[in-house]
C-alpha cells in the first residue's frame, strides 16, 4: 500500500492512471492489435459503415489512437528488451508491427475488414435467405434472388443467389436479364463468388452495382 502511494505521489495522476491501465495486463498490445480490426469489422456491420461523420472524424480518431498505442508499445518493448525480458518484448512488439503493416497496406486492410464483415453477415443471414428462396415458387425464368442488408433493392451492394450461375458470364441469356429487370443488376455491376465450402456457397455471389 505504501509503495503504491509513493508511486502515485512520484508521478502525475494522469500518467499514473495511464500506466496502470496499460500495465494492467501484459498482453494489452495483442488486445489492441486484434481489437481495432475486430471493431472495424463490427462497425462495417452497422449503418455507421457509410456515415460521413465516422469516415472523416471517427475513423481518423480510431487510427490515431491505434498509432499512439503502438508508440507506447515500442517504448515498452524497448524497455523489456533492455531488461532482457525477451518474451514480454516480443509480445509487446506485436502491436507496432501490426500497425506498421496496416500503414503500409492501408486500403488492403480496409478492404479485408469490409469483406470479413460482409462474409460474417451473410453467414448469419444465410438460413433466413435460404428459407425465403425455398418458399418462392418457380416462375419459368432463371431464379435470381437479391439480398441486401437493408432490404430488397435498397442498396447498391449485397448478395445474389443465382441458380443458373450466369452472373459471372459475359453471355447472359435474355431470360436471365428479364429476371433481374428493375433491380440493381440491371445496371453495370461487379460480382464475385462468396468464398467458402461449396455446400454453403453454391450459387451465392456478392455484388456491387452502379445504381
């Protein structure tokens, strides 16, 4: 107790509380290294993903906090290495190495977070989507179902269930084009197969449209 009080008196209160928070668990750099990407993936699953305020204020603030934490980790890793605490130095170095890799490949990192969020959302919603598809009777046309996070045809990106798998073809049939008339797929669009085991992803694609 006396040692804690002496340490508190020797440091400014803010520095004491900050160092106490950071030293509360020796693996805090790993938590920061994994926590920020997971937070961005979670944000991509909400309407905040396209929010202007978040893009111009929230995202820079989050990246700035991540960079500050990485600088603190560099100092802590150096101190641990000087004391020959190699395991602690290696664990602490995880955060600055992660932040440096992200800084060098920022847009790849952003795309990875968005793709991961899209895939997680699709995996959660797939049983609901498949139930809706099974309840829809055939109409004589190639069956194409568009599923978007915010309701049918309310967004220019989402998921497509294409029974005939023509969406990736340059020579789509007139019947296929008729089945997607009045939908975002009637405009120029890009699509790619959803990655994963075929028993889960067969006929499924993600798309983005210019509509």
